[in-house]
C-alpha cells in the first residue's frame, strides 16, 4: 500500500520576471500589464483553499516559492501568503521555507523583509560571477550585484542560502568556470546548485544556439569544478552540493518521490490519496486565466493518475538523481509495487556497471550518472 500519511511539500509559483532569460523554459512571463501582485496573492490564497482538504491530517514540512522571480513580490505579499498557509494547513516542526531570488539590487533590498516574513532559506540565482557571461545569459544583474546580494542575505540573518551556478556557458573557459566556483565557495553559504547550461525547446537559445564548449572541454570543466566543490561540500544529488544539515528538504522530498501540493499559474502537484492512487494535477499557465479561475475547479489545467506500469520510471526519474539512491522498502512504500517487479532490470543495469548496491541502498555508479538517461530508459514501460 502506498503511503498517503507522510509529510508533504508545497510549491508556490510566482510567474513574472523583469526579463525572460534566453535559456529559460519555465512558465515565466515578462513583467508587463499582466503583472498584478495584489490580485495574484488573493488568487493564490483561493487556490490554497481548494487544495487544503486534499492533505487533511498530514503535516507540511517544506514550502518553496519558485518562478519566475518570487523576489519581485513585496515582503508584505509573501507574508500574506504564509499567513494563509499557516491558517489552512497543519505545519510540521522546523518547516523549511525557501524563496528564489534574483541578485538584482531591487530584490536584494527586500531580503530583511523576507526573513522577517518567515522565509528561512534563500536560493539566489547567481549563474555566474563573470559580467561577460551574465550579459550573454540575459541576466539583469552584474557580478558586483551578485556579490552584494549574497552579503545582504547573510546580513539579513539567513543561515541557509543556496547559490545557483551554471557551467558550459558560451565561450567559457575552464579557468573561468573554476573562478565562478571559487567565488561561490568563498561565501560558505552551505549549499550550491551547479548544473550545465542546456538548450531547451521553446527558448531563444534553442532557436538561435550560441557557441558552447565542446564535449571534451565540458567533461574537463565539470571534473575540475567538481573537485573544487567537493573540497568544501558533499554532493548529494546530481547537481546539488551541501554542508551537513544544509540539504534542501523540499527538493529531497521531490527526489524521494514524495507528495507536494502546488498553487500558482502552471504549478504542478503530486499527491497520493487514501486509496493509494498517485496523481498529478496542474493549474492554467497564463497568469490572467489563473487569476480569473483560482479557487474553482476551472483553475485546473489538467490531471492524470500515474498508472502502475509507469510508476517504476517515475520513481527512478527522481531517486536515481540522489547520490545515496533508494532502498527496496522506500520503493515499495512510495509506489505500492513490489521490488520484485523491477529486480531483473536492476540486475541487468548492475551487470552493465550502471547501478550497484551498498548496504540497503541501490544507486547509480559514476558511469550510471554520466549516462543517466540511458539508465532511466531501462525502466520505461515495455510496449505490448
């Protein structure tokens, strides 16, 4: 039987940005005449009211404000949303509340207010400390503002700060990538998200590809930078590194195939019901349509029940991103399926050197992580 009583997360989507980045394929919209902070906050609270009954009797362990750029909103707006969450949901002890923030001066000025409102973890989208690369990436901040934002966050009282960094940038050298890592590590924030720039569909970079480093240079760049990061932080997920007790609780819930509610334009949630059925549902993507329909069933953009034959792939898509992997018990508890159903596939992947077991845990080898897509494909539903 799948677990439907465990803690869960809440994702809150703020859809607007000052400017859409050319590599971004998230549901984000440039701040223009559709921007309506006051009515959007009201819509989120109505949305929460129809979601809350679905998790009755369960405790909320993490909240994540994502975007877009949530730091565009005022501290008062963030506080109003958190007040509604506290009124409508049962909160676990030591809840983690993360807000994504841009290093732009206007956002950094608000950090003290966010801290006072109840945000206890910031995720700052630095991406690079190199002005040339920031310009190519379409970021609205420069390297000085990136440094200042981190200092503001620490002065505001934040003990938990994640820095987002990218590598494999147009015309980036290995030394430049290392310099970005060294700049980030110098702040000892305790958490680093480090990932490769990829060209996603429906982005400007996909339509007009920039000149990226070749595969050999990317490989060397990643290896050199990982060595530097590993000297201070421990890798616990394919693109996440932390010091002890600083792992992202919210993201760990995703990667452990946990449940989460989602409110906001285009937000996707996943929930296990009392019968053990696992379903996803999502809200309309366009902010205007979302604000008009929030709080009613017309707000739902779509939903699906994850079928039993799709569950192994869905589970592995998350769990194999984790350095520690998964246990048989965890697989059975969260999917409701017997591990025996995939034991032949696991053994085949072990024989290929893509998976291995250590104690209770089954996880990717280094080779399996380097060829994660191929490893995951083995768990796709077999065509009949």
